[in-house]
C-alpha cells in the first residue's frame, strides 16, 4: 500500500509542470493619440524595433548613409537638437545627410543608455530613447561635443521620426 501511495504521489508530482507566465507591466500615460480617447499606458517596446533604431543610430555615427536610407521610411520627420523646427527629410536618398555631414571628418559617439517604449496594445510602433555623447571632428581640424537625448520612432519596421534634445558636453 505504501508503495502504491508513493508511486501515486511521485506520478502526480512529476506530472505537474511549473508554468511561468510573463506579464508585461504598463505604466505612465501616453497622450500622443486622439484626444477623445483616454490616455494609453506605456510598456517596454519590441526588441526588433530596438535593433532597427540602434542600427540607424550607429549608421549615422559611422557615416554609413546608405544604411540609414535602408532603415528609413521615404520621408522621416526630423526634429534636430541644434536648431528649431521640424523637417520632412526625403530619406529615399542621402542628399540631406550628405549636406548635414559635409564638414565632418569623423563622428565618435558614446552610448549611455537605450530604452524601447511602446503604446500598450501596439504591435508595430516603438519609440526608442537613446542617451549619448557625440564628438565631431571637422575637416578644418576643429572639434565639438554635445550630449544628446534622442527618440527614434520605428513604425512597421522603419524609422519614421527622429526627435533630438541637445546640450553642450563641455
């Protein structure tokens, strides 16, 4: 009888699986949508969108403009940190980027942190926040450095908006 009871307990315990359920916690408010709707919550964004944003970030620092075009929608909204306004950049070619980097010899970027944030319930939209320091060496031998907070918006696997805030580094 003890053997049967032991066998029954052993069978039941081996048959039970521990299941881990991953729950994504939402928080904050996201007010970027229709004002008639109540604000949505923010959640951690997709890993694939994070990789796209980091590849875009790296391509600019490496002055690999063709890679930036490949990762972007045809038109990218650009909010530069060093000037006022929002620009519709034709990202189907490198003209804007070539002009922007025309006086650069090199760019050295130091990444501090990266956070992908998405709208709760969204499967195709992530805003990747990147905090970094950028040092530019110009063709005339001069240098500049600045600290940036940049938000790269990735929609359906393509970059469609870049928003920057900047302050002098030294």
